[in-house]
C-alpha cells in the first residue's frame, strides 16, 4: 500500500449547502480525469476498502446517466445515481448526484482537473439544494466510514482540523 | 446523532451571533447578561439565540444562586467534528486507493517514469 502525505481538503461551510473537496494526484489530468470518470476505473478506488462496489455503470456522454451501488459487509447498500451535464475531458465534468434514499435531493457536482506541477489538482464542488441535504450527504459518508474501524479518526481530527 | 439532531445543530451554527456566543462560552460559563453584553441587541433576542443553541444540544443552562448560567456542551461539538471527520475518512481512503491505481496505470502505460511523472503529457 502506498502512503501519501497528500492532504485532502474538505470544506463544509456552515449555512451554505456546499461541499468543497481538493486533492493533489501525481498523474497528468488526462489520466486522472479518466480514473475518476470511467466506471472500470472508478470501481477500483471509489469508497473505503471494506465497501464492495456491486454496480458501477456510466453512459459517458452529456445527458447520459451513471449509477453506483456500494455494499457494506453487513449487506447494507448505498446506491447513488446522476446525470452528466458537461463532459470536457480532461479538465471539467459537471453532473447531478443523488442518493437513492432521498431521490428528491439532487446535488450538482462540478469536478475540475487542473494541471499543476508534477500532477493534477482535483477540485470538486458539490452544491445541494438545501443545507439539510448537504448535511445528510456528509452523514451518509459518515455511516459508510463508521462501519470501518474508527481508530484513525481522532488523529485525523487533530491533524486536519486544527486550523 | 440523528439527522434531526444534525439539522438542529448545524442550523444553530449557521448564525454568526450564535457562533460568537459559543466562542464566549468556551471561555467559561456565563449568565445571560454577560453573554448579551458584546452584542447590539436586546436581551430577549439573545435569549432566543440561547434557546436555539440549547435545543440543538450545544449548550445547557443551570441555576447557580439567583443566576441562570449558560454552559457549553462540548460533546455535541465533538459529534459535529466527528461527522465531518468520518466523511473525510471516506475520501482519504478512496483517494489513497486512487493514488495506487494511478501509479499502477502509469507504471503499465509508460513503463515507470517515476522521477519525471506529470510533465506535459
């Protein structure tokens, strides 16, 4: 397993229905874009290791849809789907995002792959229609994460949130 | 923490006055008068904010002598930071896997150009 010291920046501003994520990758935008967009790549990394991806499919064109299902070891499934609104490889992808558990809460995600020295900066901005929907989205990530060991959490909190 | 509690807690935090009140209480318990002092608003207005914070579980109030003191409840704040922390964990682990995948893909495609990865292509 590779160890990286590349920090993931996650910002959830209070009162705004937005999530910002930024992360550097040591690969050119062309490759990063494919790895985060094409299902055959996506299913190899998206989500924690203990979650199995049972469905990962995408119709890669504007107006095309995608669908992804995670299954936890206890059988719980988390299913997500959306539609591509803009596909401009290797720089920009815009699409909708919903969790099947709350299909009315549709978020819009803009993903940018910016070339930087030595690699790519991926910048994702997810805009939900309400703050509550945003919070629920984060809470779902929490559920998925919480099934796994909770051991590193406190270290992470100390390291990443002491700003 | 239920979705409802989360909503209330984040709703409570979405106001600058209430965040300032929490910052004040982080220094120690205080009565309503003391809490209200720095703000250009009436005491009933401050009391409303305190009610919101109390309903969200971010503060509690108790009597001491003739005063009602407000007390910061750090557990709730910890839960909120855990909430973001676990989401972070989801992404940290995903991105580590993506690092591995990218390394693997570049290894097979370009037969290891580790020193000068990136560049123009």
